[in-house]
C-alpha cells in the first residue's frame, strides 16, 4: 500500500544477481577487460597502502601473448625454479585426477579438484618461506605438494584408513600438517581468515620473523569472518597475506552474489586502508610476484595485503556437483586467461628450456608416481573396506587426561562390541 503523499514515487525493487551465461548459452567474454601484460606499475614493497589501490582495479600480468615474461612484475625466476613450479602444478593435477577416479570407485566419499587454479596455491607456496604458516581453504592441496608433504599421507587422510594421522576425524581433503606449517582445513568457510590474523599477531608479539597467509574463495568473502579478519589485520598491522581466489563460482552461485557486479574483490582492501592487488590467477609468474611483494611487505612491518586471484574453476565444485546444471559448458574453453599449466609450459618452451616431448614424458612419470603412492596408501585400507583406526581411538586426543565418564563410556562400548563380535579385540576394528 502506498503511503499518503508518496504516490508519485516509483516502487522499490530488489536486484537479484544473474550470471551472464546459463546452460546452453553461447559464451562471449569480449566485455571482460584484460589489460596487456607488463603494463602495471610495481610500487615499492613498503609504500603507503593507498599507492597500491589503483592495482585493486587493474590486473597484474607478466606473461604476454608471445609467452614472454615482461614488465616490472617479472620475478625473473631461473629455469630450474620454473620447471619445479611446472612439475608441482602438473603433479597436483595428476593427483586430482587419480583421487577423482578413486571417489568414483567408492574408495572415498568426497573429493575436490583444483583444476585451472593450481597457480593460486603453488606459486604462493614457492614465494613464501617454507616455515610461514598457511591457513588454506579446501582447494589448496598444491601447497602440501609444493612443500614436499608425502602423497601417501594425503591419500591416507582422503581414504580415512588406519594410517590416517587424523584418525578419520576430518572430512576427506581437509588435511592438517603441522610439520608443513599447514593449518587444519575447516569445512566452515572463512574461519581460517581470522585464525591467520591471530597467528600473525602472535608472531609479531613474540618478535618472530614468520608471517601467515590465508586462502578463501570469493563466495566465502561474503562471510562475516572475512570482514572481522580484515578489521583486525588493518588495525594491528598484522603480518598476513590474504589470498582471495575468485574462480567465478561458489558451488552453484556465481560471484555476483558475493559482490562481483559492483567492483573487484581486491577493492575491498581500499575500504580497510590496506594494500591490495588484483592478479591474473592463471599467470603463475604474476601470482608468484604478487605473493613475494606482499610477503616482503608483511615481513618489513608494512602491513597486510589482500590479493585477488582472478581465475576460473574449470571443474565442478566437488564430486557432488554437476556444473552443467547451472553454467554453460563453453565457459571453460572460452575463458580468456587460458590454463595455468599450458601458459607456464609455453613460457619455458619460448625460453628454450622445455619441449612438448619433455612435458609428455613428465606427465607419464607423474601419473606413475601418483599411482604408486595410491597403491601404497590402499594397503592401509579404503572407505568401506575395513582397516580403519581401532574403536578406542574415538576417545583419544581430546583431553590430556580422559575424564571418568568417558572412560566408562569407552569400557561399555568395548564390552558391547565384544559381545556382538566375540573374536574382536581392542586393537582391531569390528567388521
């Protein structure tokens, strides 16, 4: 009902974001502004935060159309480092393919691939110090591989078998590796951001030299935890690097629901008075350079940085998702920033430091390496095929000294299971 005296005003309306392309649509990215590589200025690492703010609306790029590294952001990495980066990215993709097949074979309940986004985790991992603490989301398995964490241990966790160091208490792919300075992954999105800030603040209080880095997707940036973390980091000048991976889709919701229609995600740094960068997430050299800039800035006590990695989620959100139900199948092929592995491969070939034959040989060797690690892990069991942790471990690792009521519950449960399975012992899980 129109209020008295307001009959001349138009009715209020809500705007509901809608993606440009739906299943069956022809994809056209011609309206997407892609600046030329090498055109973006590189401010001093300890500059005032506002000097970086124009880069929040730009796109830092290093690899040009001829696959050359150009401009002030070129990190000038040697060929051996480039080959190691390429190998780790290819290893991550091979690992994803094998684990995806394992899920389809019923060996695990769930898996999430990072196809097309490998550069957003592996290049930062190589730009950070090995003991810098990382707070990942669920698509940063490449960090563990870049840091040399054993694949067998990762697969044990995915299969929740008897060798799983987390004893089956985490969903598959939610790793935790203190020895790799890799904080426990949480299925509650964005929680890792304030945790990273708290860790970074503690590091500064101790007078340490280690910094923190955190990752989340653009959809998670709509969570309150994101903004709490940004506030604390900017107020206390916490030595932390925020990585926001904008892969265009949050499960089946496109990035507009998190604010992408209004401005870039990197632009959120401006409102917090924080340094910010928007980087081509499929350009591994640009990602490396941006992370090294932000890490050096944090280590110099110049403050935190928000980095938006502009990329594309080439596969479904997870093994439970069918992207064909909500987006055009042409999107992946038409994505104007290409594939991160292909772009780095072509750069090395242009340098005369690689070849298509060497790449094919590497892919075969990596597939064999992943297959061997999988077979080794499967000796410890897979989902639904026994060989899980003993029942008694359910009561372990929670309290330093087990309370009396849990001791009673443990004893009662063991008695009941022995009645049901007379040959069962405490050291072997019942069938």
